[in-house]
C-alpha cells in the first residue's frame, strides 16, 4: 500500500506541475484588465472581453486559419511519406537503408536555428517567402524523421507472416497492405499524426522568420504581435485568451485520434 | 487438387546463401509428404518457393502440370499454415477463416456456410466471434488450419504448424491433422524438424540436410534402409547407436568385441557401425534359434529406464568416441544440440521388460547381426544396402 501511495503522490506532483501554469493562463484570460495583476488564482471579476477582443481582430482569426491549414497539410504529407518510408525500412533490405536512416536522424538533430538565414534567402529568391508552402516545406522536412522513426517502430511490431498469410489467402500486395497491414498500423499512424501536428502547430522559429504578413502568419507568431484592444492597453489578457484558444485544436486532435489508438492491437496474431 | 513437381530447384538468397541445391521431388496428387531435417536445412525455403513467397533462382516448379515459377502466390491456389499461425488479430475467428473467400469475392451466404462447415470440422463453432487474442494456442492453431481448408485449395503447405504447442496438444493435433488430410485428400506438404512427427504423419518423408535431399521414402523404408549415416541417425528415437569399426580378415573389430561378419572387399578399412536400440536383447531372453545369428558381449550397466512395455538400458563403451570422425555425425550432433545426440561413447539398448539387468552390475547382451548397418565415414554412405 505505501508503495502505491508513493506512486500516487508522485503522479499528483507531476500533474500539478504540468497543469498549474495552464490553469494560470486560463485564469488570466478571464480577468479584466484592472484585476490582471492582483495575484488571485480565481478571478474576482469574470469577463469574456479578452475572448471577444481576439476574435474581433482580423489578425488572430486569420492566423488561426493559417495555423490550422498549414499544420494539417504538413501533417498529412509528412505522415503519408513517412508511412511509405517506414514501411520500406522495416520491411525491405535495400542498399543504402542504413544511410537513409542515418541521414534522417541527422536532419532531426540539425539545429534548426542555423537553417533560418539560408532558408530566408532561398525563400525570398524563389517566391516562397510569406506563403503557406514556404512554411509547409520546412515543417515536412523536420517532421519526416520524427514520422519515420515512430512509424517504423510500429511497423516492426507487425509480424510479417501476416502479410505472407494474406498473400497466400489470395490477396495482391496492395490488398495485403490495405486490409491487413494498414488496420494494424493505424495506431502508429495516428500517434505519429498527433506528434507531427503538435510540432507544426507549436513552431515559432520558422513561422516568425519566414513570414511577414497576415497572409501566412501562424498563431504563435501572431500572439507575439498582439497589442490588445487599443495600443495602450496591456495585451496580457488577450494573449492568454489566444493561448487558451490555440490549445483547443490540439486537445480536439488528440482526443479524436486517441480513440483510435488501441494498445495491443496485434496481440493474438502469432504463437500461443 | 494437383501434383507438385520440383525440377532441379535451386534457391540462392541475395546475400549469397544457397539454401536449396537443385532438388528434384515429385509429389503425387493427394499425397501427404513431409520435409524433415535439422533447423536451417532449407525446408522453409523449399516450402516458400512452392508457395510463391520466395522466388525460384533456377529450376522449374510445376503444379498440376503447369509451370508456376512466375505466378504470384494468389494465382497458385495453394493454402498455407504458418508456424506462427499468422492470424489476423483485428478480425474475429469467422473473419479470419472467411478472409480467403472474401478475397475470392464469394457471396456472403456462401462464405458463412463454408466457414460454418470448417468450424464444425475443427470444433471451433463456439469461438467464431472471438478475436485470436482470446483463444488458446490449440484453438489458434485450429483457426489457422480452418483458414487453409475453407477454400478447398489445390494443395496445403504447412510449416512446422504444431511446433508452438505443448507436447500433449501436439500429439492430439497430429492425429487431427492426419485425419483431416485423409478426409480431404488434398495434396499436402508438411515441414517439420521433428522426426517423430515425420514418421507418424507422412505417406512419404523427405529427409533434407544443408539444402540437399538425402533420401525420400515411406517412413518404414527410411527407418530400415537409411541411405547414409545422417538419415540413420536422424530417423528414429532414441537414435541409432554408432561405434567405430575396423575391418580385419574374418570380421570387424569394434569396441564391444570382434564381430564375425563378412565385409565387402571394396569397403574402406575404417567404418562406422550402426545399431538401433531395439536390435539388442538381454542374452538370457533370446530364443535358441536366434542365438547363432547374433553376437554376445558383456558390459557394466550404467542406467536402466523401465518404460513398462520395455526397458531402456544404457552402457558406456571404452574407446568409442574419439575414433569417429564424420561430417554426418557432426551434423547430427549439432542438430541434437548435445541433448540426445547419438552418443558415440555410449550405447542405448531397448530390452524386453522381463530383463533382469541391474544398474552397476554386468549384463550379458545379445546383438542381432542381421540388422546392423555399416557406413563409410568419409561420405556417410550405407554399405549394407542391397
Ligand atoms: N532471407 C534470407 N536471406 C538469406 N539467407 C536466408 C534467408 N532465409 C533463410 N536463409 C538461410 O537459408 C538456409 C535455410 O533456411 P530455412 O529454409 O529457413 O531453413 P529451415 O526452415 O529448414 O530451418 C539457412 O541457412 C538460412 O540461414
Ligand atoms: Mg523453417
């Protein structure tokens, strides 16, 4: 029993540690400008003004659209490419496999900040600067290694005898993949999608360097440009409200996919 | 249903391993044939080539008279049972068994009917709506069999289908597999590394070693007339005893005494003598008429195992082991992993249950000279055939 208690306390500590700052921001977002700095955890005067403000500014709504669009497209492409690459890596023995894995690891380790200036110049020259593709491309680059790694770990858990069995049962290579492998790989694909989406959604570095207008500015960047309702107003409340709003899509995204992540989906496939 | 012919089939893997060396094999329609051999001898590779899961490097494979080298597995109309069962974990037993029929685009009603029939034969009716994860090992094995039999294929291929079951279940399933095959009359190629399974199941047994076929024959022939040292040692449990023997005018000099038997002139001077355990007997129990056909010797008894029906009696022979050097014996020893390897310094004998031999005491043992085998240690050839 004491062991259980210890673990329980530890868990509680971690949860508190993680959630207090979030709750603090939520609390700030409901406070009026006057009471912002009163130090109370629970607002004395509740207000929805901050939320009204951010949705009245074009800036924020536009940035939200950009963020959702860019993150979804990047996620989709990275997951599709990553699935194919990971399938090949875990399934086939082809020349240069080690190299491919190594290079993708290298990309993941590459300090992103060192790429910002060259990317800025390249995108200015090619006309990608301050466009959606201008952000989607680097996001895919950095999300792919992540996708390949998580996905190949999942693919490796799927017994390949299943694919052979499907072929013997009369399936083509395509059918074997679609009807047998894909359903089993789904949890891995969804997990990867969540990770990639969060990566793209949260990026600030590329977003601030490779955009200049509302046309492709994402929410994290837009937040930093926030000024509040008038130029002289303290924007803390509005920023907090915006921060709360932008965590909602992530929560929805995770909840939506989590239902599909059934652990131990492959159990019972092989042996006794 | 169809016959399967392998015509000089060779498989070399991309890494240069030659797993199968030009094997010739004709499997008749409806036959139950067993591929047996130690691990790594190329059994699975051969089976996978028949299945179409591995390309054939050279040679030709014909099923029902038609060359199928370049046909995809799905176009060969063959079903396979995997060692790992390879059940689809996300599907129920019903869907697992119905999967081949669904792929063949059969109408739903017919699929249900066929799955129902197969489930009845395999006693799986109560489990049709369960997922594989909620089945016991034996049930999973039966689902794997069910998936193979539902669609009435030209042939069954089975790769060590019982090796993941515990010993008791394995014996039960062995009988069931055998009965099923007789009932369906479908050509079956069955891979195993267990010689007991091979002997009890097959119409014919193919003994393989390092990518070569050693001998093909019905179980009794393999047992009575092994073509070489390897087959002799591999088939039979407990395995054949091997002792070094040297030719001298008038007979054979061996660690258990000088055997008065004629040896062919062209035989090498040093030989390997092979005797199966049941060809020994307690000398006191041998009928008078038989006595002159054998040879008697005395050795101290190491161990007696009484099986009820008979007794296994173990002896140690002085000067047995070191003189025996043969590639065949080395392979056998490697396969047995040292456990019940054909122990060259020991003798395993099977005596009648009435025998009164006791551990520690000397025993007088009779050996049937009509049943001994002599092998050439250089190539393992059996010199006593024909
Ligand atoms: N994909 C492969 N690539 C290279 N060598 C292989 C491959 N599969 C099997 N082998 C080799 O081929 C030989 C025969 O293997 P296998 O047919 O699986 O043996 P068995 O089923 O009789 O145990 C072994 O030496 C094995 O190492
Ligand atoms: Mg094998």
